[in-house]
């Protein structure tokens, strides 16, 4: 029995005879390759896919399609942050006022890290599955994104990186100090700690150890408002850590 196998997503089409193989391209747009039988192929210099890699690709494709489905079925202009809040089930007043908490995808990805979801959205923007209007910062699904939504395709790149989410024992000391500072500020200003910044921002600070306002502003999740309100306090703490060669000056963690 002959087969046509997509070189991109590896979808297999089977036919009774070679004459019936009329398809030119896969539904994902990938080139089809004719084969008389199914077999595992690994060309020289090409890394063979592991079972774990395949699972991650499927996992990220599903997350991407949930994001695309949500955006395609919303009649409001939502920014990246609003989309992530919707998917993570945030009790955001805009989401509640507009009834978006009644959508089937509301809180569907509540266990996912904000930074991971943002990475997947950035990947879709770069791949042309989504586009962002500069003035409104609103995400819109493209025709290519609609095709991806109904196809077996994967994202171009694997985004999950377990190593990037780990933190060294030395950096954890700084992370704990930054977390305590955030708690102190939240108490003094009578606001929840997450309003100041998320844990992913503190982790990135602990890893990158910004030494000035420009480098702090380059941390993903840090904006001008954070810089103005809290930047000096966090930079001072990071400076104390650097002076202490990996120890918090005057603090014992």
C-alpha cells in the first residue's frame, strides 16, 4: 500500500494504488513524499526525534491552538497580558465586566507559567500565526493562524527549556532577598505582592543581576512604571548582593 508522508508534520496519507495519490501538499502546507511502506527514517546529520521531544511539540501545539481559539472567539481587543490573564483565570475586572470569564477557555491554562505562555505567543507572532496592532497592542489571529488551528502542524521551535527555569543555589539567595523586598513593599503600600511583579520577574532578576536602570528595564516583565516606583529599591538590593559576593549584606538567608 503506497503512502504520502508530509516532510513537515509527518502526517501520513494512505492509498490503494499509486494512481490515487493526487495530493500535492499536506493540509499543513508541507511537501508530501511518496513511499511504498512506512518506516523510520534518520538521514545522516539529522537528529532523530526522541519520544519526549515529540510529546513537547504536541503539548506546545495544543497550547498554541487554545490561545488561537480564544483570540478568534473574542470580540474585544486584548493585549498579550489580557489574553494570558484570561487563560490563567485571573480575576481581572475587565474580563469579568465583559463576561469573558464565561468563555470555555477561561482559566483553562491556569497552571501554566506566565513567562511560558508569553514565549509561545511571541513565537506565534514571529511565525505569522498572530499579529499585533501597534496602536492598540491587540492580538489578532491571521489567516495562517486559522489554518494552523485546524491542521496537525507544530510550532517551528520547541520553547520549553527546563534548564532555563532552574536557578543556582547562589542565585536562589538573591531571589529570596528580592521576594522579601517585594513583600515589604507590598505591606508598606497595602497592595498584593503580585501587583508589584510576578515570581518570573524576580527569577530573571536573580539570574541576570541588572546593575542599572537600562539593564533592569530589559528584564522581561519590567516596565517604566515598575522602574519608576520600585526600580531603585531592587537595584540597591542586587548591588548589595554583588558587593557581598553572593551573600546578602546585613541579611541572613
